């Protein structure tokens, strides 16, 4: 019996609605499979926790979370209780940084039955690998003088280690997909860091002769996400470029409610963290209509991370079978509830009707 120990942090708002739904789905997968068990331990870290304890997590919170195989997070944030920068930095960013989750992974895929805002979306299926620890998001730099002489300097940090790490990750991933990696660059405009990025991309690409590789400038690449999203497989990008591209990716999927994300620790020292792209959605909390698919899809990414890729694929096929049959929450144009969509997914998993690779 294979056992995975998972720390769940439902967090705030609809995190408390979609995390239990996704946990039910994972338990169903384990039951159907027979040789697998997911052991969840819930942590109450949230804005309510902050009100009670004056902090977003225990002082030894990271110490506790460290020993799990992964962290399964809902959403954090309730600005009526705690300001967003406190809740974000006190929990999410702390975990991402301290646990060296240096890669952020976000798929952008056309989901059957969900309307993309694109007129002719074709059948796109992209995975963006975003470098998540350095690049343009650094605190190096400063400001000098005041008034009309004021100057701000913002430095970007690109290390060979961090860049190679993200690129290798992208090629390894592409080897299991359609064997194509596209690098997001801007070496025609950015003088030092992007030519360096391109050089390393060429070096790493040479290690993977079976995988097709190309480079696109980020401005053109953004346009291609709209005009030809079906031309891409894996896209590797720096922190800033990846941030922008992945929001664009979620947008062409049709709703933030279905978009998943993974923060990956690649050195194996700490757990990775799986969370949907959306936040706590205070405008719909308690109505029973939050879309559980973003959270359930993060469970698929967690299965992939555990090496249970067939199960992950089966789960994604099941999600698509349900959306394709019109079981949709209001954010994607339907009338169904969180519970109904979850029941449909669970029911199909139990009946084993959705074949792998469908
Ligand atoms: P949001 O993602 O919570 O909501 C944006 C819009 O999308 C809302 O209209 C909401 O109803 C809708 N939506 C989001 N998820 C949905 C789902 N699963 N099903 C149906 N509709 C869904 O972003 P917003 O409103 O900017 O932020 C609300 C709170 O969440 C803030 O406190 C913010 O800081 C926090 N937040 C947390 C994130 C995280 O935990 N990673 C990410 C984004 C925001
Ligand atoms: Mg963003």
C-alpha cells in the first residue's frame, strides 16, 4: 500500500468549500485504485487564525509542514479581517520561499464544454514553467534624490543555477508531453540578462536532442497565445514573463475558477505546494456555487508530482467528461452547484467509465 501524507490548508473563503470537495475526490481515487492511500492532516492557518493568534501560522508551522509529502492549499485572504499583504506574506509567500519552491507550473488548456473567450481556440494544451525564485522580482536596487532628479534602480537577478534549473525542468516535462519547449525571451531589448538566458537555453537544449526547441520574444509570444495557442507545448519563462503569460493562459481557458497551479520544490528537501490560481472569492462565499475544478485539477498536478501520472490523466479526463456533459458552475455559464459538479466527478470515477487516454 502506497501512502501519501498531505497537509491541507483550506484557508479562507471558498478555499473551505473547494478543498473538502477535492479531498473527497482524492479519497475516491484511492478507494477505486485499492493500493493507494491519502492521509490528510488539516491546518487551520487563515485570516481567522490570525485574529485569534496574531499570526498567520504557528511559530513552528514550517517545521510541522516540512514532514509532509505535499501541501494542498485552498486560498488565503479576507481583507475584512486582515490586510492582504499580511495574510499573503505571512503564509503563502513564506511557504513558497522557505520551502524553495523555485518552479511555478501552470497549465493553459482548452477544456471540453468550457467556452474560451477566443473565437477559434483550437485544441490548445500548454504548460508554462515559470522560474519562481529570482529574475525580475528581486529587492536589489534603490532610489536616490528627490523631486525631478529622483531615480529608481531595479535590478534583475539571473543565476546560471536558477536558469538551468528551470530550463531542465521544462525539458524533462516536455519529454513526457509533446516534446517541444519554447523559451520566452527578450534578447532584442534586454541587454544582459536575456542574451544570457538564450545562451543557457541553447546549452540545455543541446542536452535533449529529441526535444524540439525554439525561442520567442515575449511580446510576440503573448500575441501567439491569442492567435495560435495550439502551437505550444511547454513554455519556459523568467519570473515576470511567466507571471504575465500564465494569467493570459488562465484567461484563454475561460475562467479563473478552473485554473490550477503548482509550486514545485525540485531539490527534494521540502514539500511542494498545490493550489488553484483563484483567491478566496468573498463575493460568492457560502452560496455553494464555487467552481471546484481549479482545486480538483491541482489534485491532478499533485498526482503527477507523486509519479501517479496515469491517475492524474484519468482525473483530468473525468473533469472534462463532466464539463463536456454540461455540469458547469455559474462562473462558466452553468447552473450547477459545487456539490453537484463534485458528485458527478466522484460518480464517474467510481463507475470507472472514463478510460485513460480518452
Ligand atoms: P478571486 O480569485 O478570489 O476572485 C476573482 C473573481 O473570480 C470573483 O468574482 C470570484 O467570485 C471569481 N472566482 C474565483 N474563484 C472562483 C471559483 N472557484 N468559482 C467561481 N468563481 C470564482 O480574487 P480577488 O477577489 O481579487 O481576491 C479575493 C481575496 O483572495 C483577496 O483577499 C486576495 O488577496 C485573495 N487571493 C488569494 C490568492 C491565493 O490564495 N493564492 C490568489 C488571489 C487572491
Ligand atoms: Mg499573477
